C-alpha cells in the first residue's frame, strides 16, 4: 500500500491510502483526513519529509499516524484474507478510526450526491452530466462563503441566482431557462428523496425566446456538394452533408454504423433522447457513407464547427444576418456574416426546413429526426425566403 496526495497541485491537500486487493483491478482509495502542504511531502518515500523545527515535529507526528493506518490495514487484510472487499475494508477503517458517516446537508453536498447518482445510473449522456455539473459550479460561485441548505432555497434566493447568472455570465433568457431546468430538476430530485424544499421555487421561471438560428437553402446545399476542397475540409464537408441528408444531431450522424441498416432504413437510437429515428437510405447519403466505409475519425463539435464555418466562408455565404438576444427586458441585436452562425446543428435544421418546404408531412419528418413533440418541430422550421417570394408572386399571376 502507498500514501498519496489527493490533489498534489493544491496549496494544501489531504493524504489518502491507495492499495490493490486480490482479484480487483481498480485500486482501493481511502481518505485519511490528514492534510499537508505538497512541498512537505516526500514523493519517493510516501511520507512527510524529515525536517527541522516545528514543521519537523508536525511531520513526525503525521508519519506516526500514517504508520497507524498502515498497521490497521495489515491487520484487516490478515483477518479477512482473500475475502476482503473494498466496502469491508472501508467499513473496518471507519470503525477503527471512529469515522462517522457524514450525511450531506448543504445544497452543494446534495448536488454532488445527485451528480454521482446520475453518473452511476447512466441515464444521461456525458454531455448532459456536464451541464448539470456546470449548473452546480455556478451555484457554488453564487453562494460564495455561505453554506446554503435546502430550506434556504426560496423563490427569493432562486431569483437572486437568476440575476447573478444574467449579470456575471451574461446568460441570455434561453440560457437562463436551460440552467433553471437543470437546477430545478435537482431540487425536485430532493423532494422525491423525501427532503423538505420550499415549494415556491417552482414559481421561478424565465420565458424562452424564439431564436434566429438559420437553415441553408437548397442552392447553398448544392454549392457545398460541388465545392473542391482539400482532404481535411472535404471530410468535414461530407460529414455536414450527412447531417443534412439524415436530419440527425451531430452526436448521432457522426457515428452511423452498417449494423443500423434494416430494410433500407438506418434505425438509430439518439444519444441525447434515447428515441429511435428511421432514416431513409437516400442515394446521396449512402454514397457518402460508403465513401468512408462508414468510418469517421472522432472530432469534437467545437473543431467541427470551426471547420464547417471555414468551408462556408469559402463558399461565399457572406450575407449579413441578425441575431437577437434577450437579457431580461434588454434586447440586443448582433450582426454577423452568414457563415459565422453556421454550426453542426445547422445540418439538422436544414433537413427539417427543406423537407417541410417541399411538402413532407410533419409526422414523417418527426419519425426521421426522432422528434416527439410537434412544438419542438416548429422551432426547427425556418422560413425559406425563396419559397415566400415564389408563393407571394403566384397570388397575383
């Protein structure tokens, strides 16, 4: 067994035990609750350094305590032999050193318990887990030195949290609405656990606003299809077009597999929503997937977005577009060139918009994209200005 620093880059860190038990691949880790500055720790001997003066005295006492831990572990291992498990070892060490299990009481402690549970259960994607963790971290900064508990989570505190996120993080109303959903889901989880939470937190809401997200036109898709690009950009362009042809999210259309194909359809379970999409094997879609033998290297959405924006800039998508953001009652209008606001998700929006424009029934679009709520579908549909002009012209033919 060894004694290691829990966070060696911190100014002060706790010391933990680490050892392997027979037949168990992952190490057993146990926090001794003892702290030390990393500069006073001997990395080779796994003990506090031999020093002079008052610090030397403290280090000697600390090493005696660590020796006691080592002695306790050896006694427990001798007692249980190969039947020793991690849980049994922890329980016996807690008993030996009179450690009482501390029940979480503060909002942050309970939020950590919630994060661990959703990780263990595995019902949420890693991306969703990250968003909940970010919500927790924002609340930590908001409360500062306070140790807020569930009983403190009144509508007054939650409104103050909303104001904090708007002021410090410059969150728009849509971002605030999403963050509130994450935090209120956590509070509702506590209610289901039988904990008392002030009911008035449910009255705190931030209204979502319609977004100015764009979809590509039919002509712009054709331009992308015929562009001559170097190999790297060519791959990113093809991946984007796969999204256009399939109507899927980037996390799904970048990982299509041949085993998903049944009766001319790609049947894909969405990573985000766990709903099935039934995607027709369009000739253009099949051609691109076969081009890469259905294998794409892993790339983050951030890098992909930069690449597709570079491609769209080369394609000459330079029209000015306006995006409106709302910070409470404050309305902010920002202007961009069209290529600057195109992302991986534009592919999905383009599929939905073009399909709707060309007369595909909503229930078919929903079965292809995996969208279950008609209201969600309507948010994806973007007005095609060419179609508007065409229809208006026909009125007075």
